[in-house]
């Protein structure tokens, strides 16, 4: 039975596309911040971080996510900002898992951005 609060698969797909589009808009406005974010998230997801460094690293990552989410609500950055920032809902025990998930989402976002552009190779026959 479909209740009014139950979302359909189409609703979820539409929301995902909207989120990707808003996230792309944020990237265009904050290119350098996005580059720094990707490097930090990759390092956190693939390297060991001492528990004593957690608070500083989490705050630094949260600040980058906050800058990315200022543009508009609804980006993937909003969700991770709230769930990584130790001053909000972020907790040390979930930090690595959240960063691994964010790392995967950033890869998927970049793939989506790449796939939606149709590049045409123009070859000069005289070369």
C-alpha cells in the first residue's frame, strides 16, 4: 500500500539528480575548495589517522564541506557536513565510515559530471 509519505523509486531518482545538479553548481562556485576537499577525504579514507588528530581533521573537513554547502541546501555536501562535523552530529566512531562513503560519492559525482558532457574529437586531417 502506498502511503502519502512513502517515496517511489522515481522520486528518489529525481531527488538524486537534483542533488547532483546542486552539487555541481557548488563545485563551479568553489573549485579550489572542492580540490582541497577531495584530497583530504582521499587521505582520510586511505590512510591511518591517530585518534588524537580526529578533532582537528574532522573540523578541517567540516569547514571545507560547510563552504561547499553554503551555495544551496540539497547538495551532497550538506548531508556530510552535518554528519561529519563534531560540533553537530559527527562522532569519532563513524568518522572513517562517513569519509569512505563521502570519497565514493565524490567519485560518483565526478563520473556523473564527466558522463553528461559529450566531447567531440575534432581531428585536423592535415596534421
